[in-house]
């Protein structure tokens, strides 16, 4: 299983940050829908993956040493052809090496451009007293400024997932607001339950951050993800 292969990375390190590709592999194995994201170690490989996935695509630096990818110039979106991908590959590499000269760069992650939806954040942290705790909230300004989030202790029951979504102040945005499509709330509830099951059975996972998650009228998808492992 992918999960146990990757968990072996924890080794003797106290905390190990996984790459986005590894994090999405673990989440995908748990049944959580993520954008298909694959590693390119060369410009030619990035072009081949882009053409296989279909344009437009997104390129992102793949390095556990660069946590703020955009700030380092490590993200290029809406790339519509081979020339754009080739230029973006070079620009990302040059920017990130200049901004973070000591970073270990694995390569560049290639993924299809996800259709915009209602932005949601879902995560898990380990509380010293209560163990794994799940978080749900709307993304963007709602989580950064208004702190509009809900928490529940793992493991979750179906009513817990429903209550988390219902109690945030921005719930009306998920129901459809001023012509915006409503979000698929049952799908989001299922995401929470699957994340709860993953956290409950995997003690080595210290943190999970799925941000953003794009919620649609039908379904939802994790666009970016981070997982941190913690050794015993």
C-alpha cells in the first residue's frame, strides 16, 4: 500500500514533511478525491505529462524545504501549450533556486487546472489531550481573517460531519448565494468521514492540510495538500 511505503520515510526524524505528490497519494488511497499530480524532473517530462493530462495545466515546485511556493515564484497556472510549460519550468526553477538556494528540489509537480469552485479548507491536527482533531471551514478570507472554522474530535460519526458544516457562519455560501452553485454537502461530509478514518488508523500522521478544496454542485476536489509525519 502507498500509505505504508510512504510512512517509512519517517525513520528516525522527529517530524517529516511529505511532498504534495506523496500527500495526495495517501489521501487518494483513503478515497479522498484529489487532482492528479505527477512529478517531472525535466522540462521534457513536464511537457509530456502536460500533454497527457491535457491543457491547461499548473506547475508547482516540489520541495519540502519550500513551504510558501507562491512567494518563492514556484507556481505557474493556466499554462495552455508546450511553450508556456517550457518557459514556466525554467522560470520556476530559476526563481526557487534564487529565493531558496539551500532547498532540496525534487522536481516540479504537474497537474491539470481544476475548475474553480467554492473554496473550502479541511485539515487535521493532533491535540496533546484529545488526539486527532478535524477542522472544516470556508477558504480564503473566511479562514484567514474571520477564523470561520469548526472542529471535532476523531473518530467522526455522520452527524458530526454534518454538524461541522452546518455550524460555520458562512454555511449560506455552501447553499448557493447570488447565483453561485450550491456545494455538494453530502460529498464534503464524506470527505470529512474518510479523513477521520485515515487519521484514526494512522498514528504517524501529525498534521493534514487540504487547502484549497474546490467544492462543486456535484463533488469536490483537493487541489493542494500537505501531510506531516511524526515519529514515536
